[in-house]
C-alpha cells in the first residue's frame, strides 16, 4: 500500500500524465527524427514552427536520398548514433527551456535550444533553434 501511495505522489508531483520530463521529450524527439520516424517526431511538437523543423529535416533527407542514397544512409547512421546531452534547463511556470548538445560520436557537436510548453499535462516542443 505504501508503495502505491509513493508512486501516486511521484506521478502527481511530476505534473505530467505521461511521466516524460522535458529532457526526455527532447531526447525522444531526436531519436524519432534520426530514426526517420517523422510522424512520431511531430507528435513531440505543439507549434507549427517546431513541426516545420521536422518537415525541413524530412525534405532535406528526401533531397539527399535522391542525389546519393549510399552517402545519405551513412549520414543517417551517424545521426542515429548521435547522443543528446542536456546542458541546462530553465524552468518557468508554463515553459521549460532545454539547452542541449547533440554529438555524433566523431567529435562533431551542435548546440541547440528547445522551448517546451505544457499542453494538456504533457511537455511539447514549441520551438527549436541553434545556440
């Protein structure tokens, strides 16, 4: 009984019905994107601007694939192995700003910022930009 109460309190304190914290959403988004699961990546987003980021990635992939399938598959393999490292999170009442770095394992990194909003009890990406 005590374990059930503790689990309920932990879930209630997270404030999110799916239990995903902002850093989990960012990591899941990038995993879906680099796995070419564009519809799944878009589900992590709530704003048109963030969904456009997914659409732009998909268009770039399709363009590259038609030019050189082999090179594109190598690049996607490298992206799929990319690690997302959260550097910092700013917490406001209604938003979370996640500062993170994507590393491809070859020493290349990209610093990004994701702004997430609480949408019906779930964190959703509203904006992604370089930093």
